[in-house]
C-alpha cells in the first residue's frame, strides 16, 4: 500500500491569528488536510492516518492508527495512543500509552508479545506506558499533540527517561 495525500480543492475559512498554520494548509487554492490514505481498485478512498502522526523508524513508515488498532484487540486494553520517540539511530521509535480496562492487569512484556503476533516487528512499540487517562479535546478525542509536548518536556530534562508519562 502506497499512501497518498488527501487534499481538497475548496476555499475554507482561514485560521484567525495563526498565519503559519494557515499557510501550511492553504496552498495554491487547495486545502491540505494532512490525512494520508489510498485508493483501492474501485477508487474508494481510505484514510490511514495523519501525516504529522506518522513515525519513520529506520526508513520504514509506521502509522500509529494501525498499531493502536492491533493493541485494542488485547482484552485488557481500553484505549491506546502511539507516538514516536526520538531515536538517534532510527529516527523515531514507536511507544504506546495504554489505558487498561477497569480491574484489568497486564504487563509491558505481555503487550509486546501480543503486538508481535499482530504486527511486523518494526511496528511493535519499544516501550509501553500505563496511564489512568488521556488529555482530551472538547469532542473527547485524545490530544496527541499534548502527549507529544509532555514527552518533549520530559526528554529535554532526562533523555533516557523510561517512565515518561506518570500521571497523564
């Protein structure tokens, strides 16, 4: 599967007081959504993930949505967010923040073994962090940018931090 950009030839309202963000998405009469997807043989469009969420690990593209979908099949997992953590050799390595079902228990090792049965090895998160909850948007979606900012702050203070998300 070779992902393609999904852009729209429309004139949408501009972002007020955010000229840089506005310039990134409105170019040459097109609204660049930031979504990645593909067309199948019948020309149906499928959205795979967001471009800014894509993790590049040793030249391989990892779509967090694919990893999250696999981990959500684990019976103990209720929610998961996959992010890229800087790696000096590979670019970024995938990590997973996991919220478990009420009363459920599992280990990082169990989740890694489960992921290995459902994903290519390079897509398996290198670290798993258990969280009580996630920061959310007004519509209830997980705010991945807030998680990335928290990760950046922690790694700036301690580049080898192994428990990057206490109290999320």
